[in-house]
C-alpha cells in the first residue's frame, strides 16, 4: 500500500534532524496559523500564489532562495564545526549523517539557492529593462517557479522522512547505484532535481523567448542593457545544458529502478559516461549561475560610477564567448580519470582560454570606474568585493586547469576553496548586489544602508577567514569530505575556518536585521521617484513598485542606456507630456495552474521515491488534468481600462516629474 | 502595435555609424508561441542526443548477450517507419484543415495520424515484449539498456503526442478553431514532425547501422 514507506523511515534515533525538522515544522505551522488568523489567506492566494506577474514570481523565487540559503548555511556551519572538532576523534556527526550533510549542502546551494536567486532576479528585472509588460509565457513562468519549490520541498522532506543521498552533490556511480546506495537518499536527490529541472528548463525557454522576441520599440540587440545580454546567454545555456542533466538522471534512475546497465560495473555499463554527461551539464551550469551575476555587476558598476559601461560591445562579445566556450571545458573536472595527456592538454588550454573573456569583463568594470564619480552604496561594495574575490578564485581556477597541477590538487580542500571562491565571490555577491540594488524597485522602499554595509563587511571578511585556510589545508594534502582526520598540521586551519564561519554567520544575521529594520522604517525609506540610484536603464523609468502593467506606454528606445537617454531628452519624451492619450491594457489573468501542478508533482515525486505506484498514477493523472483544465478556460486575459491606467500613471508621473526636471539637464 | 521596421538614424547612440534598423517592438503572440516551442524542441533534441550518445558508447557492450543484428527485424522497422512518415503527412493535412477552418478534414487528418501512431506503438511494444520474453530485456546487457532507452524514449514521446493529439481533437470539438487552439495545433504539429526527425536518427543509428554488423 505505501511501498517502502513505514515508521522506520523516521530517524527516531537521530536527535539532530528530528529537532531541526520539528523546529521547521513548528515555524511553518506558526506562519500558516498567523496567515489564516489574520485573514491574509485570500490576499496570499490571489496576489501571490496564483499570480502570473513576472515581478511577483521573481520575488517568490528570491524568497525561496533566501530560505534555502539558511538551510544550506546551517549545513555549512555543521560541517565546519565537525571538521574543527573531529581531529583524532569522531566529532559529533556520525559518518552516514555527515555524508548526507555535505551532499545536501551542495545540492541545496546550487539548485535551490543560486539557481532560484538568479532566475528570480532575471524574472523580476529583464521584462522591465526590455520595456515590456510581462515575459513570453506568464502562466508557464508560474509553473516553473512552483516546480522548483516542489524540488526544494522534497529535498527538505528527506530530513525527517527517510534520508538524503550520501554520494556528494553529483551522485557519481557506482556509489549512487542501487548496490552501493540501497536507501531512498539517491532517489530523493534524483527526483527532486528532475522536477525542479523541468521548472528550470521552463524558465530558460521563457526568458530566451522573452529577450529574443519581446523587446520594446527601438530596443535593438546592441541597445539592451548588459543584464539582458547575460540573461540571454545564461538561459541559452539552460536550454542547451539542462536536458543533459535530465537525461543523465533519467539513466541513473533507470539503473536504480529497473535494473538497467548505463553506469553499473557489470554487464558492460560505463561509469565514465556518467562523468562526461554530468559535467557536460555541470560546467555550463556554473556559467549559467555566474553570467547573470556579471550582468548585475555591469549594471551596478555603471550606475554607481555615473558612467556608461566601458566597452559595451566587448562585454557583449565576452559574454557570448563565455556562453560558447563553457561547453568545451567539461573534462577538466576529471583530468585524473585517465583521459590521456592529449585530451587533458586540449581541455586544459580551453579552460585557460575561458579566463580571457572573463578578464575582458574585469577590465571593463575597472575602466568603467576609472574617472567616474563613484558612490560607495551597498550594491557597489558587493561589486568591488566581488572583483577582488573573483580574481583570486579565477587565478586558482587557472591553476587547477593545468593538468599536472590538478593531479596534485584534485578533490583536495584546495578545490573546495577554489569553487567556493568563485561561487560565493561571484554568484552570491552578485545575488546580494542585485538584491540591494533592485529591492527598492520591487517594493518601493530602500534597504537600510548601515546594516547593509555591516552585512557586506562581515560576509566579505568571513569569506576570507573561512576559505583561505582551506586553500592551505588543500596544499597540505587534506582531501575533501573528510568526516574525521588524524593529521595535526591540518587542525589549526580547520579551527580558523570555523572562526570564519562564525563571522560569515554574523554577516547573515546582519542581512536579516537589515530586512527587519528596513521593513519597520519603510515609510522613511520610501522611494517616490522610481529611480533611487539615478539609474540608467528602463526599469528606473517606471514607478517603484511598478504597476502590474509595468509601463503605461511602450517606451521608445533610442540608444544604449535607454533611461539615461530618456532623462537627457526628457522634453521629447512621454514624461513631459501633460495629457498623454491612454489606451486599454490587456494583461494575463491569474492562474492556480502552477500551484496545482506542483502539488501533483510533489505527490508524484514522493510516491516515486517510496515506490507507491498507485499514488504515482494518481499524481500523473492530476497533473495532466490540471493542464487540460487550463487549456479549456475561455478567458485568459483581462482588460485594465484606459481610465484606470491613466489614474495610476498620473500619480506616478507627478512624483517623478520633479526628479526629471532636476536630472534633465545632465 | 506596428510590425513594420523603420529605418532611421540612431539618435544619441555614439557607437552607431550610418543607418540602423529600429527594432519594431514585441512580436505578436503567434510568433512568440511558435518560437518558444521551437526552443523547447531544441532542448528536447539535446536530451535525445544524450541517449544517442549513450547508445553509441554502449552499442558494443553486449556482455555475452545478443548483438543488434541478431535481434532487429527489418520488416517491422520498415512498417514502423512508413507509418510514422505517413502520419507526418496526415498531420500536415490536419494543420492545413485547421488553417482553413475545415472541421471534417481536421478530424479526419488527426484520426488517421492517431491511427498510424498507434500502429507504430503497437509494433514497437510487440518488439519490446518479444525481446523481454526471450530474456533479452534491458537488464541483459548495456547494449540492450541503451537500445531500450533510446527507442523507448522516442516511443514515450509518441505516446505523449497521441495523448496531446486526442486532447487537441477534443478541444477543437469543444471550442472550435479559436486563436489559442490554433496556436496549440501549430505547436502539436511541430512536435509531431520533430518526432519524425528523431525517428530518422533512431532508424539510421540503431537499426541500419546495427543490422549490418
């Protein structure tokens, strides 16, 4: 009846996951109770859960990423403490638990923090920067978000029902095969990634189509803001790479569920094929994450230097070059696995070549700052912190791209330090820069400056104190993923790293404090202009938060830095018209399709993990029925009448005119 | 919104020299939908290419089990191929019928497409069932694993296509040739033709190359 599921699935003998699970459960129930008692449920349902507005979906993506960041961060804290205390002892985490923690940490941080954070920012900002009213497929957008949330839910469910994978975040076979991992851990891993992977693919298709087919009048390719370009590159990579992940995990699942022999040791299976396939997805994946961050830094550096981006075209070229070359370097993840010197040399050189366009970008940012009037606001601090940190991470990356060096450093703590150096220093700093930069656009008030800067400095310092020691430990021969060790020379570095983790944690607390303080003082921090940073692209040409239709008129773009141009030529532009003629606007209707579909996906995923076959069929039928009901509806759009558009827009215009008259002289 | 591109001198854009074609603005819905679906199809083909790659890697790993030439039956494959290629033609007929709003020809075209697809599936299913019965199931060897997965993945796509086809017919029956229904019909046709192209790959890589050795 319930497949493999019974009471033994709940780890009564392990207090840590049980207590953690109980705390989270109580937290969720408390929030739910508060929402219901306060009567916010209808608001939540109509304005957020069923919303197909790209801005709302973007905010929900970022919210999901932030919550998951706390979960992944807790895992990181536990690992750092374990390695600090487990010198010549077992520490406090038994091996099978420790292995689950590092697997969950990697999986969550990549798939449920970094991915939703950057996809959320792209969702939120790209349609605004392109001057359009929504993404290409609004309902599909909602489906994509909710499927991502399903994946996150399943991963967290494994905390208290069953177990998570003990195989590392990429579940290499043969360890991940049924004979070596007979539990449900790998199944939790694979099914949650399959489901959220569909969500990511949907988001990728949506954003590619949006950038290529929905741009406002005059928004030629070479007038798009840099963030739109990096979004295009990143989503092209999603469309080309995520199907590889889907296929690879499907093969692994076929091995596990139906006794196939893709990656098994026996009957001719080929383990190296898994390595090649997973990294053919995995390497583009890191560029999927970091390219949008590059776009964010481009916007931030240009805005806070008060200058147009230096070398815009070389930046476009560098972005697209990275997009292509990122598919040609995957083998550097397993130089040591016997590909031979010729192949290794080719991939080593390709890996070094990809540093060139990245270097072009760094110089472009530096030259953008050169001679600019730089304002050291919080987003700018994150950007400068990024440049310093990312260069160090990039250099150690070029180092491990040299095959002979990689033979020494492969799977050592040096590698761990390297990829945290680029992912935290690149993606996470970028996500935070974008968060601070665009928060006023999304919510209509700025974030508290003091707490923001504190958060930056603690995170920045905490990062170095945590990860530089890991480089050293790696040089001293420490391999990654060690539950305990006996080498005295490593111990001090592990202790320093644990201190660094504490500093990082203070950074996270400052970030939370910043939100709390800012929300409390939101009236004082309110942004009436729609353009709090003196920005340069179209998202700043509308109010904060933007009306549901984004722009009352489709903006007409006449050059790069569209809004800057708009401000400079304000007299000819719509802002200056006294009584513009408004028209009715058609917007897509809300739809619960995404939420309902994700509900059935959750049921189906859970049932697949536990081999509850009747429930799988039920979930499948439910998901199909949801789509049919959606396809059957008669009205998929509603009309905002011209008077309402006019009323909303007039208020916005009044507030922003004063700003334009000041800035128009620039 | 106007779809005509206007040529003009770029204003306030110091990087441009000479004439610039001004982007005309957002594309109409039909274009956007079809474009997005094309992008999806490309991603789907990337997924198929992984199974093709796996097949190419594992084709010789028979682990003492049968080779391709010992189990492939050319006659069945020929019938399957004819069915699928013909179904592409009838699907095209249904698309044209939808464009000219002719219900009779639409239903007829779709019904024949469905029938041909079902024949294809039945033959494939019998081939699979026969192999399993002889002990040559997918767990026998890595070659059979890759074979069942690649061909089965295509078969699953055809099954999903038939489900979509029936839903499409029901929708035209209930809603008529509405603009959104026509857009979906266009996507369905793209999907069905893409499956044909993938089958040509399967036919060549699996059955033609496999039968020779």
